[in-house]
């Protein structure tokens, strides 16, 4: 039984050693997800512009309902 345990441990160590790489990992490759933060910032700016325009429109409608001149 001791022989089987030693052989199993030897195979496990050899497998781990064989799968490990002696070279350092390659630098990360640029992906399509790189520009995502820039897109999110741009979307926030667009949303801010839309919100500002909606607020101006709402105020103009309230003034018009009250009969105020623009």
C-alpha cells in the first residue's frame, strides 16, 4: 500500500511541475472592454445634458401654464 501512495504522490508532483511555466506571464492583451470607462463617462455626460434639458422644458411649461411670458 505504501508503494501506491508514493507513486501517486510522485505523479502529482510531476504533473504540477510539468504544467508550471518557467517564463513570466505575458502582458495582458488589450480587449474590447478597455474603452468601457470612457464610454461610461461619456454616457454620464449625455445623461446630465438630457436631465438639464428636461428641467428647462419643465420650467418653461410651468411658466406657460401660469401665463408668464418666456
